[in-house]
């Protein structure tokens, strides 16, 4: 006899299936039926837990970047620490598929684009402010985001061979100087 799924398990299975579908197919082409089939549940259960495709999409985009305390990082090591953190997140945690879903979807979906702006404004900018002070962080946060999101786009979504061939340490070594230039006092 199989153990009955708990509601937490079912909800987690739906979110996992939704993130995978949204990552591969985007918002427009993903259906509730496909997500339910992937989660091995009836489509009505998806609606029961999330109410609509839009609300499920929003829930699948809930992201905690789990940034370290950047105030504790020496300023000279800050660029490498930022790149390393993001590479480790994207390559080490399957739950971080949400970051890629968000990046892929942000190009064509305003809700996802808004969420991406929120994530970086609410998480990256304050972490940088703790390390650099609010003035420097405000001017640098957008350019830091552009570098990190550019890395994600080329390495994890477009999978450009020249970028995917690099080891994680080579990515850190290659991209950290660009972040150092962005983070340097003007």
C-alpha cells in the first residue's frame, strides 16, 4: 500500500513540476494539465492549491537568493564572492531552477520581469549596501545585476559553448574583474 501524499508533499510536487515546465516551455505554453501530469495528480488539485495558472506562476517565482552577509566580506574579495555565490546557487541547488524560470520568463512576461526587479531590489541592493554603503550600492546594483544575469543567460539558458566549457572557478576568475570595475568607487 502506498503512503498517501501529504498536502505539503503535493504542493511541493506541483511547484517542482511547474518550475520545470515554466523553465522549458515558458509561461504561455505551459498548461495546468501538463503540470498536473508531471506531478502525477489531477489538474483540479493544482487549482485547489494555487487557484490559477497566474498564481502558480507567481508562487514558482518565489526566490530567496540566500546571499551571504556581504558586510563581512573584504571589499577586494567582494566581486569574486558575488560571482561564486551565484554560480554555486545555479549549479548546486535544483531548487534554483526558479532563478532560471524567472530569467527565461522575464523576457516575455511582465509579471516575471517585475518579480526579477523585486528580487534584485529587495535582496541584492541591500546586501551591496551593507558592504559598500547605500550611495555606492545604489549606483552599482543595476550593473551587478546585468553582469550576473548575463552570466545566467549565456551559461544556463543559451548554453553558449565558450561559457559552458568554463569551470566554475574559471567563471569566477573571468567575471570578477568586471564586477570589480562596477563596484569600484567612481
